[in-house]
C-alpha cells in the first residue's frame, strides 16, 4: 500500500534544505531559482512576524499613557463629580505626566526611524556639559528631581549637538530612575581627548552576559515598573551618541547597579584635529 504523494512544495523545501546543508548550491537552474524564491518567502514571513510583534508592543505602550491622560481630562470635564482644588491639581498632574511619557515614546520611535534611515541631522559644536545636564534634568520631568548631578566647574567643553545630547541624557536618566533603588547620580570627568559622563544607578544591574542585548530594540530585562517602557531608550541613546562621534557603554556600579558611560570628544581636541587636517590638505 502506498501513501499519499508528497506535495511539490514540501519536496522543494526538503531539497533546498538538503542542498543548503551541503554548501554551495548546484543543480538544475530551475531548482536553484526555486530555492532562492523559497528563501525569500521564508525571510518575508519572518519579517512579517517581527512587524506584527513590533506593532503589538508599540500599540500597547502608546495606548497606556494616552488612556491615562484621557481619563484625567474626562474627570476634569465631568459635571457629575465635585472636585476640590487638590483633586484638580492631581488630575492635571496625572494628565501632564502621561502626555510627557507619550511624547518621550513618540520621540524615541521617530529617532530610531531616523537613525535607521540615516536621515538624522546633527550639528556638533563646543558645548558646556554642565549646562546640558541641567537642561536635561529639567526636561526629564518631576521624577528627575531626585537625581543628583556632580559636574565639575571648569570641565572642558564637549563637541556635541546640545539638543541631541539632551535626548541621550533624558533617556539614560529615565532608565536609571526606572530601576534604581536610590537616587541616580551623574558625574563627569576628562579622560585624555574625551569627556566621560556617567549615569550611575543602584538597581539590580545587568549580568555581563546580557549587556550586548541591552542595545537591541524592545529589551526590557524584567522591567516590572508600572510605567510603560517600549525598550528603545538605550538603542536610541547609543545611536544618537555615535552620530556625534561619541559612544555609550555599560559598566557595573560598585556596590551593585549599572553605570552608563557616555564618552564624547573634547571640543578643543576635536577642533585642533580638524585644524591639523585642513593644514595637511592645504
């Protein structure tokens, strides 16, 4: 007794798998072509699954702060509830916090898209790191009031786009606040021709084996906070720093926790190098 004939699609997939395992593809041209088409179809299916997962993650994390803001505004507009002045202030604060979070999420998504497309405009110039840190903490919202900053006066200027560096710091501070059990600390120092800014937290930290995955999109590492976290902050921060000629890397905080180190070129060194290049080219 014979079984059902094997479907042609299964035969092609089996043959392609066998040939792929053997190494370089050989055989009839039509089989090589079919194998190419089968591979393209498999990659398309995988990409489609990735897009579906991405949309599910983004839609959930955008919906949460939007719903919270809508609930607060609805409470303020309701004529069936008598609100005290404190009640109104609390609802307004809740709406403002939710909208700030929504803005941050959208900005990260847009920055990630621009970085991937290579269309982010960057205009580095000599900048005072202490002033940028102060502006970043002010723009990070009420939750950043507990953050401590120890930036030495007289620290050499960095070569950076101030607006973009603020985005980097806001993201890293937000990440530190999410995990740290004590107020995060920002410090800075000059190291040769570079200036290093450290964002120090005292949270659970991340095992060294997982640190490469930190900079992949949508990594949350067991985040149990009530705040949404689309998992793009570190990806965007590293990408933005690199567009300015800098870098972001993790270190272990002594005593426990994670320290994110932002390395930026010192302005004087970068300008001197640029002048030397122009002189050699002349």
